[in-house]
C-alpha cells in the first residue's frame, strides 16, 4: 500500500482556527499550552491521523507519565477521531479492556503508546518518527531530554515532538525551555476554551465559574495562564487577567535600531528602525511629535545578564516600548541612545548600581536630558547633583511600591507580557526583601519601576493634563484622543464632558 488521501479540504471545518495552520507546521517542537477544553488534545489526534493517512514509514509514540492512564485518555481520543472521520476501515484498533494499546494503518504506519513509568517497554521501542507528550506538565525535564535525544536520526518524514499541557506552574521547566527565550525550531501556541467552537456550553460554564470559586483554577484552566501558587507582591489576578487580554494582541513592531558610528559616538542622522522578529526592542505605541517621553533602564548585575529599558509616554503613563538584551553593554548603550532619540529625545535615567558604563557613554555623547539625583558629599556634606538612578535601601522598596500601585490602579498602562510575567514570580524572601524567585528574573520589572519613578523630571506635556488626568480615559477614548490632531484634542475632552466647556 502507498498513501491514502483524506479529504484535506474538510479540515478547516473540523479544526479550531487557532490550530489549523499547524497541520503544515514541521518544527521539531510543536508546543500547545492552554487552558482546559481548548481543543489541544483533539487537534493533535487529528494531526496524527492526517499524517498516518498521508505519509508512510511512520511510527508515532504517544506518551504520558503514567501508563495506566493511556487507555482512557490518548488511546480513546485517537480512536474517537478515527471513528468521527469515518476512516475506521483503514485502521486496526484492538478491542477489549486488556488488549494491547497499538493502532496500525493499512499502509503500515503505526501508533504506539507508553507510560514514562514503564521503563522496560520504553527501552524496547525504536525507530520512532514523531512523539506526542500529553499532559507534559506531569513529566520531568530529565524525561523530556531523554526523549529528545532518542528522537534523533534520519527519517523519511519530518520528526516532531508534539507537546500539550495546562500551565500549572509559572516556575515550570516548560516555560523556561520554550517560552522565556524563543527556541529555534519550536512553534508555540496558546489557546483557551474561547478558541474551541466545539466545546459544549456546560463545559464553558464550569470553566467560567472558577472566577468566583478558585482564582488559581481560573488562572490556569479558564485563562490558560501560568499558575502562581505562592504569595506575590503584585496582585496576581489583575496581572494574569492583563496578560490574558494581551495574548491575542500583537505589539506594533519588533526590531532594533541600525546606526553608524565614528570613534566616539553614534551618528544621529544614521539612526534607522529595522523590523526584526528576533529584535531586542518591542514597540507598543509609536513615537508622536511633540510628546514628552521617559526612558528608564536597569543594567545587568547581581546574578542577571539582562539589560533592560522602558519608554513611557509621560502624558498618559503608557508603556510605549521595551528593550531587553543580554551581555553586550556597548550595543545596549547605543540602542538606548537611539531609542531615546527616536522618542523625541526622551528623559533618560539609567541605574548606576552595577555598571556606570551606559550612562558614562550618554554623558560622553553630550546627551541633553539626563535624570539627575542629589547626593550628599560624605566629606563636605554638601548636596551635589549626579546623573543616573541609584537603587538603594530606601529607593528600592519605594519604587516597587509605586509600581504596585500603578498595577492596582492602572494596569492597562502596561503592555509587555514578559514584564507582567516577572511580576508573577516576584516575592518576599525569608528576610522580607522583595526579589525574583529562584531561576526567575526581575530586570524588566525593576527597569519599569525606575522609569515611573524618574518621570517627574520630564514635562507632562499637554497643558490640558493639568485639568484632566489622561490616564483615567478609557482605552478606546484614549486612542481616539491621540489619533486626533493636536488642536482638536481639547475639543474632544469637552465633547466627552470630561472638562468644562469654555
Ligand atoms: N476538532 C474537534 N472536533 C470536534 N470536537 C472537538 C474538536 N476539538 C475539541 N472538541 C471538543 O472539545 C472538547 C475539549 O477538547 P480537548 O480535549 O482537545 O481540549 P484540551 O485543550 O485538550 O483540554 P484539556 O486541557 O482539558 O486537556 C473535546 O472533548 C471535544 O468534545
Ligand atoms: Mg487535553
């Protein structure tokens, strides 16, 4: 037998839109993270059955942590899909409660099932051409690495590890492996029950009811967001709901700045934005003429390799752009410089605790708008002015508390998911100090806290803001406000009845 063609034209009707493009995705890792009932498992069974019918030389291996759960879950699911599609005559599926778990297709392809607790059986299986790890949050990183190694070698068709799971813990290895940095050769897809048009209404109602009965279940199974078990300094429900809202929105653009430089400085005329999906800078709100912006930065140090920067629109407080990069201090200084220039020569305040290099560069380049702090000279006791932000015993808790307030009152100002995710792993340690949990980061969060702290040294822009705080505008009105020509904006505020006419 050679291949059999299933009618692929029907697949769009049989598949939630979210997953449909993944039928043709050949990445080595296909990672489906999501809430309950979002259609992850059924989609993977459909992809397996499609490949079983359209390709040859296959030996799929379907895994869960515990062997005795296989029959009722993954085996039953694949069988259901085969019957739902009416292609059961092309498959041999053993019947009976104790039959061997093994499905074959008339073209010779097979599907094997194993539990990771059945070490002997696993050892005996060879020549696997693709794998599905169901409920992967149950398995250890060691098990995953072993499987990854075993799935090397040549094969007629592309080899894929399909991984499905609920995000039960924000500290899980799956997050570090596939989400914290973009892994080459991996596609990730986030889904919730809202993406699954086939889910019965009563199942939806169960998921939604968690909102009032169990915040943790709500987060993981309804929103499909990483679960947070311990106590966090930032309000986790507010942060998670904001992340869930942002998941289905794309940033305006991602990339970096191109620049030429001579021996001493970046040449202003050469600065150019370059789109690049792997770029270090993400832009959420583009620069607008005549508006005041603030750029705050956190430099690498004390167990972290990341340099970060945030632009906020100082009139609204909206987080407009984020820079995050590793190691390279020189490029960091230059990218920050370009970013500041791009946003109307923003006020710049970079933390000087660990490295003064970026700030010294800004001084050397005669950057005109640097944040100034006052320090008391230990010898003369006179107050002196210095550039840069110093995070100290008093300023650190202060800027964190300030950011917590912003999150509680105006979380809509924060647009960057990685920054928000850091808030979910930011906790008090046993000495009462607020810090990132083991293995997590806080560079974005601290950078943003600095940015909000230094904004008083920048103008707040429009004189209208003295009468009306624009951050109180609902999001849709705020967009209309900024899209209107500058001279029409005061008129809009009057029209909406937010400031008195006259
Ligand atoms: N393509 C489909 N065709 C028909 N029904 C579907 C399809 N996808 C999902 N369903 C229905 O939606 C239900 C939930 O889908 P599925 O089990 O794949 O979700 P899941 O994301 O794996 O959920 P969990 O995280 O709880 O395991 C299924 O039991 C089935 O009733
Ligand atoms: Mg499932």
